[in-house]
């Protein structure tokens, strides 16, 4: 697609632009983010560092095992800055945790901004993470109609034919009703 | 929803619940809304397509598209879909167009309103940044924030523009809805938008409503100019000219009772507002609630140490709605919803459908957390309906069918309606996902929002929020949905092509198809041919009938003989 000169000039200048959002408008109504920093594979009893982002200030962040009501593995003190900051917390994986895939869950039980959004991070205890799955296989194209079907066309033809024949029949009946028998001639003796 | 007083009891119950929890060891009890009825609808999804890249026209590695929060199908051609989007890096708004029902997309030949106000990027989040809507006679309206070099979100003095096209963006006409260029002093104003655009096509000329917010960044603290202003500008001549914009917050007289005190509420502008729809002379404008400056009550104990002074974050408050039936001259402003926490924002999808009531139904979808929840962040996408032209609203019901024990956060909903009245709602959620990944989720209703289809995941792979400029800068936007009788098309921001260096962010989209698209082949010729065949058939039958009658006619009549008269003897 051809670009206008104006658009090219704007685009060329803008590519080098660095976006610096206004601090007053950070989205304090976003979902929270909890991920594992570095290697997410760990042995039972080992340590992982969770990276916490988008959490509201003023309330502690609890990191629990498996669910929001699971055992607490660590607590990050209440953030003191806006939601633009990142927080790290080292937690110890229970030594009796069986090998496999497990979830760490973050909670923040307060009424402030997005507090309460559940963060989840996956740890692989004694195992490696699986290869990332690709997109779901789906059809690429949409279904398109094929125009009037054979049945529809047949019905159209029969409908026209039937209509015309009916018309002819009516015409015929009207015509024969108007024709009169000749008067019989008297026979002369 | 009639006017209600905030129940301080609800806040007290929540506070008691939190107090009962002993600090870090306290159990999370997620409270959710009652579910809507989920059942099979009159239409069924026959096909869900793979995702396609909608922003393929832009190859710059640093691209940062925000998704297409506002999308619409051409009223007369279901193959044409348009979407409004923005590139966060270049600060430019685009019109993206598909002419094959969402399989391929291109940016319009000309940018909407390019010229002395080329930029539109702002720092709203969780709401549409740029809005579009079809009007009469194939006119597409596109409203955005507008500024040039030396102006913008940080510098102030941004304006609002309406662009119009009748040729899918080959050419545009523009009108400045609010022009703030060159202003200075304490009363200098700036505008942020556009989260709301509504077009009423019921009259002789389109009535166009543009909703945005205004602020006075240089006004001194304590000045009334510091109060948020939710603005509405009205054009009664198809967008050619606009009247003086109206500040809805100067007309709000909604009060709530908190801790025994009556506290006024106004419409919130933070993160973007308002959200609008118009139908047959009725205009509805929705925004989240806010306290006037200096009048916020003290934050309750359950809001943590970040809660003083109080703000709307700490209280369960109702969503507010303004209703006008005289083209925006006068409004009735009241609570639309019961009190709720909106820890994921106030974005509201608003539409009218002919289904569900004698005069149709206005439908609103927004994310909410019930007032009984011990936190403000785990949210449902809820629906509210009005069958009396927007005067009263039903109780919110969750249209996300996640189970409460899954602790799913559903957020940033959008809504659209097909010509046959089918409602389409789309949002994002983290159902069954971890590691900062999310899906785009969808449901629909063919009975005016009374029942809904079981939810469908329409993104083909999880959105990785760890990559992309939005996820790294906290500027995130809703997915969008466009509705035709035959399908619903979706668009969202997606960083699947990003790496740690580029953080590229594209628009991706897919389609849920209900019925085949009409063929583009000539359908008249086969029908004419069939009719001609019928003609021929009738002629042959008549011919055969005549032949049979001629050959098979009755015995010839006897000749009449006359007797000669005999003379008498």
C-alpha cells in the first residue's frame, strides 16, 4: 500500500520516539502479574524468586502454594510506590512437594485498586517445563454460500410452469363457457 | 436501577470479613456475582477461525498496536469490517479495514484526520482510546484525541477531532470538536479521549455524540477546575459542526451515604470515560464514580496503608448513567448499578437490541466485584438490561461462566450487536492460565441478554502479557468485537511476534461464524434461467395437450337430411 508523503514523514520521525507515559495515568485497574524470575525448574526444598508487578501499594502480598487458600510460602511487605514498580520475593518450595507442575498463587486481601486479583506462576518441581504449545489448529477460511440450490431452482421452474398452466386452464374454461350451441332448424313437412 | 443510598452495611460486612482474617494467614474468600442463565442460543457457532495479523501493514519492529477496541461491520455489506486502533510508539491512530469478513486486513489509504493534529495517543487504559461508528449512507465516523508536536498527554493542550469518510478511509473530512491549541494560563484546558462515540440515525440527519474528558492541568489545587469533567459534544448535522460541549459533572446530583455522611458522586474520568450509545432519540452515557476533590471520605481500614486519603478505589460505589432524550440538552443522572468495586476499571459496553422487550433492550456489560467481596480485584463481567428505554436497569448477573473457586479475573469487556439483534460480548480473563497469560473470551445472546451462550475462548493461544509495550507500560486496552448476522469478528493486542528486544505488539483477530456468508457469484441469472425453463415446460405441456385433443376428438356428427314434401292425392 502506497503511503502518503505526510504519513511517511510522521512514521519515520515517530519510529525513533520513545513513549514515556504520564505517571498520573498508570492503569491501576489492571490484572496483576506474578512470574518466576529465571529458571522455573526447582528441586523440592529449593528456592525460586517470584517477580510481582502491578500490585497496589499499601497491602502485603502473600505468595501461597496451589491456591488462594493454600499454605503461605512468603509475604512481601506492602509496596510503597505506585503500580509501576516491580517487587521480588524469594520463596522456598516445601521439601515434601512431589515432583511435577505446581502453582504459586498471590493474594492481596484489601479494597484498593486491583487488590485481590489473583496472580499465578508455574514452578516445575524436579522436572522441566514442557515445550510451549503452538496455536490451536483452526480453519483459516470462512464458509461462503453457493447461491440458489438445485432444489430452489427446480421449485422456481415448477412454480412458473404451474402458474402458466393454471392460467391457460382458466382461460380455456372461460372461453368454452362463452361458446353457444346453434339453434336447431325446424323441419318443414 | 433507581436511585439508591450506598449501604454502609455492605462495607461493614466486608471490613468485618477482613478483620476476621489474621493478616497474611487469612484465607482469600472470593465473592462473585450470580451467573446469568447459560444455554444454547438460536444461533450456534459453526466455525471458529485461526487468528490473523490485522496490523500486517506496519513492519517496524518497535510497533506497539493496542488492539481494536472499537470495531463495526458495514451496515450494508457483511464482508466489510472496520476497526479503530493506535500505535503506542508512533502515537498515530489508524483505521484498519477488512473486505473479506476478517480474513485479511489493511490500514486505510489515508490516516483519519492526518494534518496539523497528527497524534492521538493518550495514557488512558482499559478503555477504548479511539472510537468509530457507522452512520447513514455509508458514512463512517471516527473520533480521536488530536495534537501535534509540543502538545499531548504530558504537555497538555490536546484537542478532540471527528473524522468522517464515505470511502473506507480513502478520503476524510474532519471537524475539531474541541480545539485547545494555543491555550495558556490557569484555565487552559486539555482533552483526553475518545472513549465514547454514538450516532443516532433515526432522524433526517445523523446526530453524532462525542464523549471525552477534559482537565485543566495548570489550575491551582482547590480550584473547581480541578474536578474531573466528563464532556459530551453534540452535532445535529452529521458531524459537520458541534455545539458547545457539556460537562455532565456540572449536572450530577447523585449522593451516597458513607459512614453516616452524604457524599456527592460525580462521573470519573480517570483511565478514560465516558461510554455511550444512542438509539431512536435516547442517549445513554456511562462512567465510573468519583468523589469531588476534597470531599472523599476517609478510607476504611480494609484498604491498607495506601488508603488515606480515600478514593473511589476503596469503596463499593455504583456505576453512573446519564440519560438524555433531547439530543444532549438535558440529562437525568443516576446510579445504573448497585454498589460494586471496579478494581479492573469502569469500561462499559453499551448497545441497543430489538430483542428482549416490546421496545427492544438497552444492554450494558462491565466488570465488577460485589460489595461483599473482601477484595476489590477479582472481577466478573456482568450484564444489566433495560427494557424501558434506559430508565431502570436489572440487577447485574455474571456472563462469564467461570466457577467461583477458579478465582478468575474477567476484565475489559466490549459489546456489539448484529442487525438480527444478536448480542456479542468479549473480554479478557486468566481462566486456567498462569505466568501472566490471558485469553480473549466470548459469549452471545439471541434473546436480548436474558440468556447467554456458554463462554468460548476465541484467542487461539494465550496472550503473553510479559512481552509487548502495553504489558510493560501498563497501558492496556479492551479487545473488540464486530457483529454481522453471519459472524462475530474479534480483535485484540497480541505480542506473539515480539522478543525481549523489539517488544513488538500487533493486532490479531479471529472470527466465530454462525452461517455462511452470502455468495459473491451472480444469483439472479440462475433464477432467471429457472423461470425461463418453467416457461418452456408450460409451453411444451400446452402443445402436447392441444395435439392430444385434436387427435382424440368425438365421432363426426350425422348429417341432417331433409324430407321432400309429398303432394296430397
